[in-house]
C-alpha cells in the first residue's frame, strides 16, 4: 500500500479527532501536493457540515420527520383498506356468479331474433328486398351442406387430417 493510500484512509480519523498524525505521515503530507489537496478538501467539508448542523433546528427537524412518518403510515392504512374493499367486492361478485343470481333469465330465441337484437350494422344487407333478406336469414339458421365433411376433415384430404390432429392436440 502506498503512502498516499495509507494517508487517505487515515484522514477521516484524524479530522474527527479519533487519531493523530505520525512523524512519517506529517513528512509525507508536507511533501505530497495530492495529499495536501485531499486534506484541505476533507477539512472544508467537515467545516461545511458543522456550519449546516449549527443552523439546523433539531426540534423542527424531528417534527417534520414525525409528520412524514405519520403520513406514510396513514397512506399504507388507506392502501390496505382499499385493497380489502376491492377483495371484498371481488368475492361478492364471485359469489353472485357462483350462486347463479347474476345470470339473466334464459328465454329461447331464434337465431334471427338474436342477430336482430345485436344491431350490428351490415351495409351490404340494407339494399336487399324483404324477401331476399328473409332468405339470407333462413339460410343462416340451417347448417351448410359441407358441415359433415369439414368436421371430419375429408374435404381437405391429408392436410385436413393433419389440421384435425393439431386441433385435437391443442384441445387436450
């Protein structure tokens, strides 16, 4: 360890009065400009700290810290209360759904009535005559002619069978 490093480590102890310089340290400090500058900087910072501490009102600092701690505790309590209220609301909703009291009454409706109730804008159907619109809605109610082949994958050949295998794997 060099003399500068050793001296640099001892400077805070000497500045705070917990240690004193040895003869060799005083010789090095008087000869080394870098160590002199570090020593002056350390002494200036201690004077600055002493000056700041002298201008500080310990009572007001304690009151300010106490107020901040009380505010922090109050905020934590509020967060806990809101968390509890949120969990209680979620439990109440889950209870309603589980018991079935939140479900609307089920009434059988035709697919055309369901589609009409959705009120989805379909501009391509607006220009149809009533008879044409009726035939489109009737066609929607009946299954298509290729439903059986699409479910088994026969219409797509080997690719359909491979696709069915992937679907079966995904579904578990």
